[in-house]
C-alpha cells in the first residue's frame, strides 16, 4: 500500500542523501504519470519542493526537506537517460508472470531511481544504494514491496558487477533467477 509523502522516510532525522532519493522517486513518478518533461520536473522540484534552510523539516505538502540538490538532479537525469537499460535489467529479473507494467508506479520509480544510481559512471557501493532505497521503500510501502525491491536490486547489482569488465561487448550475460516474490 502506498503511503503519502508525509509518511516518507527519514529515520527520525533528516539525511540529505536519503531526502534526495525520496525526491528523485517522487520526481520519476511524476514524470511517468503526468508525462512531464524531466528537465521541467527537476526545475520544479529544485525551486519548490526541495526545502532547505528555514523551510519545514517534515515531509508535508510534497516538500522534501534538506535534500542534496546535486544528487537529486544526478539521479533523476541518470535514471531518465538510462531508462531503457534499467527497465531491461528489471524485466530480466522479474518473473515473466509479473511484467513491469503490473508493478505499482511508485515501485517502478524506486527501481528506476536505484537503477540510475547503480548504473552511474561512478556509483556509490551497491550495498549503500540498496540499503538507502530499502529505507525509502519502507516509507512508501508496508507490504511485500520492500522485500521484492531488495531482491530485484540485489540481482541488478550482481549483474552490473558481472558486466563491468565486459561493458564494451555488444551482448550482456544472462541474469540468473533472483527469485523475488511478486506478492
């Protein structure tokens, strides 16, 4: 079940990198659902939703307090730029009975944001990225979605690590069955 932005995660304290990831998920959701131009959404978020300084320190009224704007922008732009690659990796990991289109749109946004970070030129360690997005997922979902997200992201990270030495090759190795639970 999807929770409101007011229930989004911070673990009781504001963490700028986590806040950036929450904002990126929200922005990617908006881009997909409204068909908005990614640069327009990035601009809207940086001007109106990524609060800092004297702004409220809670996730209310769509605000994302204390976000790292550079990280937010990099995640959104990278996720959009590599969306086809990210979606292909997700589809390779998901069971064939659970197509990408069947996923909750917030879960798709989470997968794309995390995929954008995992496929970046100089990513944070995959365990850090996965743990951060698990925290974010728990802010939006209370069911099996975080566990599914963990399985998919773990399989994606293993695939990316396995591809790293062969990225110049035209074909990618197949992904072993990660066995995520689809609900």
